[in-house]
């Protein structure tokens, strides 16, 4: 699947206008009716209830999950060491991410065990460049992923890198050929909205987050729409006879109806003991607010909810195992940036204190003296992501770019030197990864042009 959307760059405000179209009534009615019969779970409650549901599905689920995660933690350390040494481990990284998804979101331990064995074997292979190539069969990237939704992510990242270089993919994109039009795509997303863990043995939250995120990027990221229009073939827009305007209106109608009027947030839903429960999801909400450029409903509720969930566990709040990390800090700051015009004075004062605390944590606990960022192996996805989110947080909060300091007039002495130190260490790793390239762009914007490009 690719929800690539063929659109001109449209004026601000169009998104909300299409949200009240005919598609809104057709697509959103059943979602709103279902939500009316549901209850809201806090993150703390969800963390208690969902493990019980997994044990109903299979009594040994939690024990087998913990054992798998221990194995993955050891292999993740090997993967990180290889990546820091500059070795290409793209295939291993894809298998690692898919195995971790299986461990956390599925009860299929036979498939999980096989993926872990695949990972062990892959770490013995030095040349993994093939995993970065486009497939001639379906036009996808992510050769070592088995899950289609993960191939969509790899394809999106590859296309963004190609957009930066203004080159075209060699093959048409056809990752999910069963999606013939926007209605099929919306039906798939709606089917992922509710998980019944005890009976089905799968939690759709991660896949739902991924696919809605990619849909938003392909459809609403304005700066690369002309590239998708002119250079990329085979996206969903080419299969839907109703055209791109129809697809985009349908997607926006789905997102509008899914957004919770009570909290302003988006999140996964769960059927538990015959009742429906909604969750608040920081990651899903961040992605949609970010790619819709803040053009969303219920800003007072979003701001209030974001402040209320400061102490809640990820993905329902800011904390991972009780602490902070750059990934979640970046998400929160981006939400605050778009929400700043909607905040009351007392909310702004609280946000200033919160963001100052985040910045202090990153500078004193996460950032290392050599310009690297301290990784958290339990939260690890790749060395590239550790750098990307550390850099992105510092960039978003305005640490080295005054034009990003929406929340303060402070000017931090030594911030440019810190930027240069991070960039120097990043260059020493010799990693070729889309997230690394994105981090370098942000560092160049903050530090100034690298040597040789002034």
C-alpha cells in the first residue's frame, strides 16, 4: 500500500473544510456511533489491563515475551555496536524491528522465534546493501521486512531521500495491490482501529499508527507533493478512478471522526470483556498533528490532555519506564509548538518550565561529551534513530536556532559549539541512513554550512 496522494499545494485551512464534506458523513458516522458506546482508559489503566488480556489469549504470553525481549536486547547491542563501527546492517535492522514488533504486539511466538534466528544469522553478513534497493517485483523498499506495513515505511523513507536528490524511483510502487481505491484504504484502517487481544492474539496499535502516519505524510506533507505528482508512479492515486481530491477528503474524514472530542487525541481502541475502550496515544497524535501542520480540531482539549499525561507511560504519555527520552520529548515539543497560539497564559508558563526541564535532561543526561547520545537499549530501534531524535529535539526546541524559540527568549551560550560537536561525531560514524541524512540537514541548519560548503 501507499497512500501517496497526488495533490497541488493547497491553501491553509483546506483540510478542515474537506472535513465537513459528504465523505465525513459516510465514513465517520459508524466511528462516532461506536465511540459513543466506549469508555476512556488512562495509560496507567491500559498498562494494567492489556497484560491480563494477553494472558487470556495464552497464559504463557508474558513470560515468552520477556524471554524474547531479552534475546533481542542482546542482539540489539551487537547491532548497535556494528552500526557505530560503520558497518552496513540495514537488513539486520529491519529484521530487528520486525521481531520487536512481533514480541510486543503479537502472540505468534513461532514466527517470532524464526525472526530472531533470522536476525542472528543476518548479523554474520557484512554486505547488506541489497536491503536498501528497490524491488523490481512490487517497487517497494525494505527487502528484509516480511510485513507489508513495514515495507511501506521503508518505501516512504527511500522516496523522501530520493526527493531530496530530485531523482525518480526506477519502478512503480505497488506494495499493497489489494487496495484499489481510497475506500479500500479507509476500510483497512477502520478494521485496525479496534483490537480484541484476548480472542485474536494481536494488538493492531503499531500497524494503525504506522499506516495512518504514512498516509498523512504521503497525503498532507505539502513540500513534496509536486515530486509525488511528477516522479512517482503506482501510488493509490493512480488506482482510484475518483481522483486524488476524493482520496484526500476520505482520509481527512476518517481522521476527523477518529479524533476524540473529549481529549483531542487519537489512539487505539480495545474490546475487553465485551466492552469498548479508547486510549490516548502520544505517538499517533504527534504524527497526525505534525503532518497536518497543526490544522486539526479540539486544540484546547489537546493542550489540556498533553499536560495531563506528563506522568503517564508511553505510548499513552511522556514517560518510558518512568523517565524521559529524546523521542517522546521531541513529540511533546512539536505538539506544544503547534498548540502555542491556542494556549492560555498560565498554560504557556507551565509549558516553559516543562520544556526547560526537558532541555536540561537532554544536555546533562542524554548528550555525551563526544557528541553522541546515550542510548536506551529497551527503547532502541537503531543508532540512526538515537541521533535523529536527539538532534530533532534540540532543533525543535530552538537550542541552536533562534527562529525556533517560540517559547523563550533565552540564548544559550555554547549551543553552536555543541551543534558542531554532534555533527563531527555523526560524520565519524560514516552511516548512510535516511534518518542520519535528516539529522545532518538539521545540524547544518543549526551549525551553519559544513567545512568546504561555506
